[in-house]
C-alpha cells in the first residue's frame, strides 16, 4: 500500500490555477458575507445564472477537460458544455454554502471519465464495425502542447494507462487530492484508489518514466 | 530555472496543465451554452431519443436478423403438437362427404408459418359407413352446424380439422348438454342412434369424438348398442360410469380399454368427460373358461362328470383347475357340475447344466531308435503307437530321421496326446 503522503509537497503551489485555491480566494470573509453574497450570482436555475457561473468557473472545467482530452479542444468544449448543463439541473439542489468549485471538479472528472471510457469502447474494432464507423481519426493535437515533443510523449504515456488509473493518477499526482477524496469522487474505496495509483505508477515506471515528487 | 529530467513525467504533465490553464475556451462556446441553457429551461426534460438511437442501426439490424434466423429455425414443417384434448372438429369423422371441409372455415392460425401455405393432403372421400352407434354431441339447435343440414356434425366454424394430422387412438366422451373444450362454444351433441338409424344426413360421431393422435384406432366402428348418458341430461358422471362406457365402446370394436383419463371434474369425484384409448387385446394372454357339465336334470356320477369336464379341458388344450358339483336330491349323485379350464402351466425347463469344460490336452514326446541302426519305418511306427498306448494317449505326431535306405530310419521322434 503506498503511503498516503506520496503527493508532492509543493502540489498546492503547482495547482495554483486550480479550483480549491481559487475558491478560497473567491470566498468572502465571514464578516462581510452579506455583501459578498450579494455580489455572487444567485444560485437559481436560470440560464443567466448558469451563464454567470460559467464565466466565473469555466477555467477549471475547461482545463480539466483539456487534460483528459489530451488537448482536444472540441472534446473539452463538449465536456464543458455538458458540465454546465448538468449544473443547471443540479443548481436548485445545491446549497449556497456548497463548494461549487468542488462540485464542478467532481462533475468534470466524472464526465471526462465516462467519456474516455466510452471513447475507448467505441474505438474497439468490433464496435467500430458494428456502428459503421471508420478508423478513428487521430486526435487533433493541441498546438500548445503538441508543439513540445517532451510534453506530447508524457501525455501519450498517460493516455496509455487504463482510464481509471489515468484519472486516479492525475487526481492524486497532479491535483493533489487525497486517496479518500478520490475514492469519494470516483465511487471507489480508498484501498482500490491506492491500487489504481500504484498500478499506474508501476506501468509508467516500466515504460521508463520517473514518477517522484 | 532548472530543466526537469528527461524522464520526469510529473514535471511534463504539470507543464502541460499550465499550458492548458492558459487556454481560454472559444467565446462561441458561451453563446452555444447559453442557447442550450435557454432551450433547456424552456422545454420540459425529455429523452434525447434521436441522439441515443443514432448509430444504432447496425446493432439493431444485427439483433433483428439473429432473431429472425432463430425464429425461422424453430419453425419446422411438423404440425403443432396436439396433446391432450382435441376439439371435436379436429377429428376425421366428417361423415358427410358433401360437407365442406372445416379447414375452409378456419384459417391457418399458426402465425409462425412463413411462406406459401401447404396444400392439404389429398384425402379420399370418407367411405366409412354412417355409424349408427352411440355418439355424443351437445345438442345445440342454434349451432350453425346443427342448423345446417348440409354440414356435418363435426364441422365447427371456429376450428378446422388438420388434414395432415393423422387420426389418433384416443377418444373423448362428453355428457350431453356439456361443452367440450373450454374454447369450444358448441361442444358435442349426443347423437341418438335412433337419429342415426333414421338416415339423417348428419352422421354421428362414432362413440367418441375421435382424436388427433396416434395412427391405429380410427377405424370405423360397427354399429353397437346404445350408450345412453347417465341421467336426464346429466352433466357429471362417476368414473365408473365413464369407464363402463369406454369399455363398451372398445368392446364394440373387439378392443379392450387400455387407458382412460377423466376430465373436467365437476365435484364429488364426478367428471364431465373422459378420454379413453382402446387397444388390441393381447393375443398372448390366455384366459380361463368356466363351463358346466350335466344337464341339470339327470343324476349322474360326479366322477363321470369330472371326467367329462377334464376331457373338455383337454380338448381345448387346457387343463382343469377347478371342479365343483352341486349336491341335490340325487343322493351321492349330482345333476350338474361346474368346472374351470385354464391354460396349462408349463414349468420352465430346468436350467441346463453348464457345459463341462473339456479336459486339458496332455501331450508327451519321445524318441525311438539309437540313431545308428536302421529299422523299418513300419516297425518304428508300431513302436511309437505302442508307447503312446502304454501312456494312455494317442499318437499325434511322428517324425522319422536317420541316414538309412528308403523305408527305414534309425531314429523316430513321436508325440502322444490325450485324451
């Protein structure tokens, strides 16, 4: 069993653009809550409210989608749109004090996981034949990332992992999530998440990659 | 700024994440999302069938093809199994040859038959005589079949007989006034032999309604005694009644009742109908016969009557197993005696003793002559015979050797075997 402290110590710093930090920054201090709340868009399931939330939080969603979509912009935009459509349905049930960024993180991760699994399934030759699809076209390389050969190789190495391992690994090593939290998000036990991460690390090491904080 | 190691995966992935964080989504995305959000807010939630079903053409076609193949493979040309009860109009007893075949009235109901409909097997007009034997049908004057004199009594507008289904041995009897099958609206009619004998065109069913199973006992039955239903239009009858009726039915054809099933219980151990099967009597089974000797008037010696009875049994190829005479006013004599002859009881032959195993073959070998002195072959042979005989064996082999003139040998080997 890997130690729960395998995450790099500077992971918070590495995750500067991520939701948690941003959310803390965005949260108003307790003393000035009424004013701050007035400034925050009301959480009603109106299109305008969701659009306001999109403008505020789209960066988190879009970035995660780009990561799991290996830089595929169309793929990431689809995910982003679906997540905010889900948000509109779920918004009335969310409390004002709910961690909206946390909800978006969970929703985006699970959306990406489902989509990746579906893509993998549909990429199987018999399924492609069954659905009358041709050989899947290679994903449009993201110009920012794919311009760098070293990043492309790293992304391809991560993409070679099974989907669950890929997501658990990313959540743990890149997002600094605890195994327990990963388990809650993905619906698995902490032990299973630990195994997923361990297996992913073993595979990557076998391919010659170093995984160390 | 330090350069990460060439195999530092995390550093590269984080670098990629930073690049992703700098990428802003297309502004059109917000517009598209807004449109969808407004569409979502304006419409009740619904299932996106079109998108869900898109691309399902091939799997759907595959599943349907498999189902069709399976369906067709299960559909053979054998007629559907008909078990148990049969409708009255499924019998072949369409006594009125002029009557239209009931198949014309009933469409083929097997929906699984695909392709051209099979032509009915050619059948000659029913040459069987109109049997005035008791028949059973529920009398229903309102029945189309009863109202139409041109129509045979077995015709039924809802079902048609299957010309390709051979008639069977089972027969079913119903009490008058009772419907046959549950789905048979008209049921059966008790066909009075009086009606039959009066030459009505509607021929009665013989005895029972006949069956659709088996292949042997649908032969027309000769006229027989009337079997009246129990009681005035009784709907239920005891099993004994049904059995007696079935036995009578079989007996009319020289058959014996092989099996009977009571159907449609109507309480208190009563049944509304019964299905029976007749079979040929077993010729192997010999039965005992009982007869009497003596005229019943003349007083005779019992031993004489006994001798007569014994002789009668012997003439029948049987043996007397019982003899009883009645003592009357003849003193020590009797006027009549009854006796019973039964097939002789043949004791099974005693089991043959197991064949004794032949004694094992014993052989011995020997040699005669010194190998130098030439002796006559005959003499050597006699000596070998004598040697074997002395051992209680027979000469089996003789080999002559030695450099001697013809007819002579200096040595001979022999074998004696026995017994």
